[in-house]
C-alpha cells in the first residue's frame, strides 16, 4: 500500500515537469527575443503595406494619365479628320461652281465662235438680196445662191456637222422618224427608206436630228 502511494506521487511529479528543461536565464532570453522580434515584424508589415499602397497609387495614376492621353490623342485625330473633311467639302463645292461656270462659259464661247463663222454667209445673202433687186439675170442669181449654200455647208461641216444618207437604207427607228408608208412593187424596197422629207444630222458623231422619211411597204 505504501509502495503504491510512492509510485503515484512519483508519476504526478513527472507529469508536472515540462518536457524540455530550460534554465531561468534561457527562458528570459527567449522572452526578450520574442518581444524584440514582434514589433519589427509589425513594422515590416506596415512598411510593406505602405509600399504596396504607393505602388497601387502610382499604378492607378499611371493608368489614368494613360487614358487621358489616349482620349486627347483620339480627340485630336477626330478634329483633324473633321477639318480635312470640311476643307475637302469646301474644295468640292468650289470645284462644282467652277465646273458649272466653265461649262457655261464654254457654251457661250462656242456659240460666239459659230456665229462668227456664219457672219460671212449672212453677208453673202445680203449681197445676193441686193443683186436680185438690181439684176434680172436669173442664172447668175441661182449660181450665187448655190455658192452661198455650199459655203454654209462647208462652215458647218468644219464644226462637226454631218448629214445622214437615209434614202435606200433599212428603216432604223434610232435614226429615222417614219412620216408615212408607201406601197412598193419592188420587194427589195420593203422596209427601206424610199424618200426623205427632212434630212437628219450628226454633230461630232452624235445624232442631233432624226431624218423624217417615207418607208416602203
């Protein structure tokens, strides 16, 4: 019984003893070391946090500045494009005005040129009219009228006028205007122009007047 109590006391004393044995000096040194390291860790954490905040702040400002710069560049490009558009539009409007003016001036000058070319013909007709009043020579008058007519044709042909040759040609609605039809005995004349009431004309290869014709049927 006494031995059992002694064993129990021995076990309780072993339980109360720590697993590792430290001297008092070692324990104090460990406490001082832990106390010294803890503020440094906190300081380091605070310092790291401050540097991180500074980096985030700088990064945020950098992105903001970059966006502002990009917006300014796009705005400048848009203004430049709009300025080019306005200048091109103004130039195009001026071109249209000049073109209309030039065409009108060309038409006016072309009219003046033709009139100047026809003035000698008018002079010839005026002389022929005076000659008709003073002379009874019909043959001379006829010859004079033929010369004036040929002179007029030559002037107009020099300006690009060309007479159509329609008689005997197959009727072409793009060239001819049928005034009437006439029965023909010759089968080769059916569908062809048998007579010309009014000549057709080209001006520089463009039809300016259709020929008025009679068509065989």
